[in-house]
């Protein structure tokens, strides 16, 4: 099986459950995954658990990965997610916060960063790269592929493959620079090539293959507990190891080992305190979010059948509710469309997989590309999501793809919310209520905005746009028509509450109001999406619902009234409006590099944080 590609091995496992094929995949990639896990969790035993979890995920997702040209990028991303046990934005935030602990030491260093300095930040930085850049680095320096081998895997020329690697190295250096780590391109390549892949413990391949094929995955609770163990015990383990090594080594070995361990202890001391605090913070945020979702799912639902009601016609949201996020002077009138030749070149380089076809459709505007994605990948949730938003479909087609979206993304509440909107607009009120009730009990709310923007960015990059231009265009002009549907669903729920009130069913009216407020809160929560637009739509829904309730109505069970919450939302909107008024004139004056910095901050930390960064840097001092 050594001569088969990863895609052929995945197909053999997915279609025939070939254990030798899966074992070969583990053998090929276990060193990459295990080495990344060691860097992430700083503990060899825990790294083995993470590695095992990655290959369990691979076994479960084999059918969806058969057409992926580069598997290592997916494996690295999955390792990062399992090790961190949180969403990508939290991983990036943790990496950013860790720089405070090491900044004094790094600022005083006169030489380029060493591997000991780079290693704790490498995987977080790789996670911030777009998929194409990350794949290029992993192929070239982690899997030791030559330029011709890369060109064959990626479907591009050798020259293009080398350019992609060079660009990826430059971007990685920029990410290290933001962490106050200075390293030249040549030095960075040498450090990664020499240290990134470590020896795999004996027996790990067999253990992983056995466990993954048995379908056993590491639980979330185990991984969170493991991560907490890192913060509490890694330093102690290192010190014990140092003592044993010193006791049995020779004099020369003792001196060399002691010097290495001193460096390790310093790094671990710097990391231990902030990491423990960050883990506690993430656990609190997780618990609060789960409690909110649990409370929503336990609230009483309105009585069915619902009373007759007039469903409000869907209208375009006003500028007050959906302010423009197109904040820069360049490309301010419309998003540039790629030509047919540019689109075809992009697809040739990236393959006609689901994400590439959708990006080509959005950036080129050819409906045939969406049709091709729908025909080839009917079970892909992002394909179903894109199809749901197509205005040219008949009601029957829209219902077909809404059902497909719910089936392909069973944990995603957005599928149920969009289905509820469709039921309300077609007069099927009871079904709409049931969909909202179902959505309230689901923890995930994913509209794929970040993935869609990054895929579009890669399409613009392939067409020759600069990194700043590609990122700006893909972020500013990504269409989000689902937000209009979500806002209209909130309006429909408020209209339903009024209909219950008129029929004399106050309990159901209150339940409908709480449904509308819960919907708004799901989108107001900045941890669910970094886009300010989502948060403003959520605030608008809450405001509509609270304004329709008696001002003295109890809200939240903590002594607050509906008017109190309405006042708080008004204050929050006013603060955001003031910030945008302050920053909007500054954005056209920014350099290309700061435009790129702004977009990266917006994706990683949220739009409000990015706007505040602009205000602090360019505003009055």
C-alpha cells in the first residue's frame, strides 16, 4: 500500500473498511500529528491522547476527506482543536496572551529567536494561516516534500508551489513578529525543518490504529482535564526529570542537561500562571454558554396549534439595523468579480472540491459552479447552506435544501432557524415554532463566515490580488443574506406573541416573546461569531421583542425588567455607533499592512476589538 495516495487509502477505508489502508495512513502521518501535539500540550502522555483523538476523527470523517488533495492540513487543524478544546478564536487569544509572559525576556534578547522560543507559539501561528499557506508549509518542511512533489499534490506548477511556500514563510514570520519573536526567513526554515517532527513512541501506531478502528474517541471532559493537568504539573514533571538526569549522568552531561533544563523551566514558569488562568476563563465561558442554552431549551413552548396571525413581509433591513461593514475606500462600490479564466486557474490549483467550487461561485458569480457543487456534494453542510440562500430556487427546492442542511449539520441551530423562517413565510406556523424550539436546545450556531471568507481570499490571491486586497475584499463583500431571514424570524415570533395575547393565551405569548429574545441573544453573543453585523442583528431582534412587552415585565429572573434590558441594549448600540463614527474616517488612511492587521484582528478577536485597535493606533492620542 506504500504506493497508494492518501486519497486512495481513505477511499479504501471509507468504502471497504480496509484496516491495512487505515494503518498505512496512521503510519504516514502519525509523526506529524504527534509532534504537533507535543508542542501544544507539552506532555508526552497527553500528546499520545491527542494524537489518538485525531485519528479517531479521521476514521469518522474518512468519507468526507476522500477528495481532499492535502490531508496533513486537516490533521494539523484537528490536532489543534482537540488539544485546545475550544474554538479557533480562543486558541488565538491564548497565544496572544502568552506573549505577555515572555515579552520582557524576548525584548532583551539580542539574537534571533531559538527553537525553545518559537516552539510554544508555532502551532497557534500555523492555525492563523489560511488553508493554502498552512498546507504548503506542512508539505514542504514537515513532510519533507520537494517542489515537484508539492506541485503534483496541489495541481500547480513547481514555480507556483515554491512561491506559495515563500509567501507562507513570510506570513508565518509576520505572525511571530506580532509576538515579539524576531527570526529571519532562512533561520525560521532551518529551525522548523530540524525540530518540527519528533520521534514517535514505540507502539503508538498500533495503539492508535486499534483504538480508532474501534471507534473510541477522547471525550471533551478528558481533554479539558488533561489540559488543566498541563498547567498544574508540567513544571513539576520537568523538575523531577531534571533531578533524575542529574543524578545518573556524567559531569559533562550534567552541565549540558542542566543548561537545557534551565531554559525549559524558565519557559514553563512563564507559561504556567497565565495558562491556568486562561483555562479557568475558558471553562467559565463554556459553562455560562451551556447554561444559557440549557435554560433556553427548558423554557415552555407556546401552545399548538398557534392562533391565526399575519406574517410580516420580509423587507431589506434598514441601515440603522444593518450598518455597512464596507469601511474602506478601495473597492467601495462593489466587489470585483473574477474572470472565467481566473476562476478556472483557481480551480485547477485547488481542485474542484466543495469549498473551492463555492468560493469560485461567490467570487466569479457563475451559477453553474454552485450547481456543480450541489450535484457532487449534496451532503456537505456548506453546500446546503449556500443552496438555501439561493433566491432563484422554487419553494420546493428551498425546502429540499433546508432539509439537507438540517441532515448534514444536525448540531447546527442555524439550519433549524432558517427552516423556521421558511415555515413562517409559507404559513406553516406550528412547524416553525417546533423548529425554533429544536434550535434552542442546540449548542452550535455556525454560519461558516470565517471559512467562506478564507476560501474567497484564496481565490482572489490566486487571481493576483495582494494579501491585503484579497483579505479586505473577501471580508467586506461576503454576502450574509441569512441575517435578513434571521431578523425577519424574530419579527415573526413577536407577531406570534401578539396573536397569542389577542387570543387570551398569555402563557404562550410570554413563551413566544422569550423565543424571540433567545434568538436575538444567540446572535448578540460575540463568542459565537466575530462579525459585528451578527451582534447588531441580535440586538435589533431583542429590541423589537422587548419593545413589544410591557415595560415592567420581569426579565432574566434577577430582578430586571424588560425596560431595564431595553435600556442596556440601547446603551450598547450607542457605544458601538460612537466607536464606528470615530473609526470610519480613519480606515481609508491605513496602510496596506495595517489593513491586513485589521482584518486579521477582526477575524481572531472580533470586530469591536479590531475597531478599538484602529482607534488607539490612528485616533487622537
